């Protein structure tokens, strides 16, 4: 009977060890968000706001470019005309 008791204790010890490791992994994965925040990675709401801010800046630049093109100030100069093939 002692051998069976010993094998049960070893198996229970292994199970306890594995559960402990699983708990550590779970705790580390939940602290991953805090690590990401500390590293400067914003949450999804902040990311969406950042995209919206960049889109506003891009729209301003496109409006500026469109105004320049519509003003007629753009001038294209061709140094050498390509020869026409027959």
C-alpha cells in the first residue's frame, strides 16, 4: 500500500506544480495590458482617436494641395519633347 500512497502523492504534487505554473501564466497575461500601457501602447479607444486626429491633419494637407492646384499656379515645364514615332 505504501507504494500506491507514494505514487498518489507524486501525482498530486505534479498536478499542484502544474496548477501553480498555470496560475503564474494567467497572472502574467493579465498584467500584459499594464505593461503595454507603460510601453506607450494606447488602448483601442486612444488608437481610434489618434487615427481620427491623423485623418484631420491629412484632410488639411489635401485641401491645401487642392487649393494650390485650382489656383493655376502649377506650371509644368518640359525640357525636351519626345520624338513622335510613325
